[in-house]
C-alpha cells in the first residue's frame, strides 16, 4: 500500500532558486528516506532521517521530519540543471522484522536554465 | 561503490511466456528487493528476501515468484507473462539491521529493466 505521498507532483523553478518538496505518510515509522531518479534510470539514495531526528543536512540538501504531523520535507538549495529528476520519499514502518520500504509516487522537479 | 546489476535494460516478451529477470549485487548485502514502477503509481514492492532461500511477499506478489539460491543473486520470475505486467522492474539491495535500532539501511538500486509484454 502507498504510504508516502509527495507534494507537489511536479515543480518547475529557475536555476539558482531553492526547491522544496513535501512528503506525508500514515503510520509510525522507523526512518524516512529520500531518493532521486533520473529519467529512465534506477533510484539513487540521497538521505536518511530516523524517527528520533528532526533535521538532517547533506551538502545542498536539507531534510526535516515532523513525526507528530507525519510529514517530511526535502529542500534543495541553489538548484542546478543537473538536479532535474524525480524525487521519492520512502518510509520504513516501525515494528516487525521486514526491511521493505514503502515509496510515494514522487515529485518531478524541473530546473529551468 | 555498491553495484547492483540487472540482466537486461530492455526486454520484449509474448503473453504466456515464462520470463526471468536477474539481479546481482556485489556488496554482500543480506536484503534484496524487487519493485515495479508504473506511471502514477510510483514504486510497489513485489517480493523481498532477507537471506538465501528466504523470501517474503510484498504488496503485489500475484503473478510473480522469486528465487534466491545465492546471496548475491535474486531472480524475479513471471510464470506466464501478461500484458498488465508491462512495466519497469527495479532491483535493490541493502544491509540488514541487526536489531530494532539498526533497521532500515539505505537501498541501492540497479538501472532497471523495462519489460514489454505483447
């Protein structure tokens, strides 16, 4: 079943601007991850944030997690043309023994040069 | 670097054929996964395996089976391909956590196999 839902479905901004994508989920989670997918290729892991963390940075990426609202955001600062891709959030539900992630449908980001 | 490879980038098969999709990872990961990706539906988990010869159903296992005879290789089998199985298939692998606090490592994906069933 789909757990993460990204918002917006599509986003187009000018190079140099910041891009913000949001993800909402439904159940308690162990962690939340963000992935990037370039057109027609496999997914690449960007960042993982655990349920007891509120914010995490990696280079130009900033992720926040609000477990009370069951939501996360991914901020890409100073966007570049190479950031054009689809971005997916994925959640690992807490409890149980399985490590399967549940992915959202993705946000398609276009960076205009 | 972790490398996950899939046997084909593009595959065209006929309805009713038996189809094998192969995935190999080179990082000694315990977990391996098969997803399918469809426009508007995102990624959906078909099956995963957390050890050799072990498998668990994901969200959409109907019409598929899997095989994991060696740690590095995870195969997805379409017993009798149908047109509604036309999709992008993605394989992934990850470490397996050793306890509750260590679950959920990042997954490493292969390039995908775009399967068309006619």
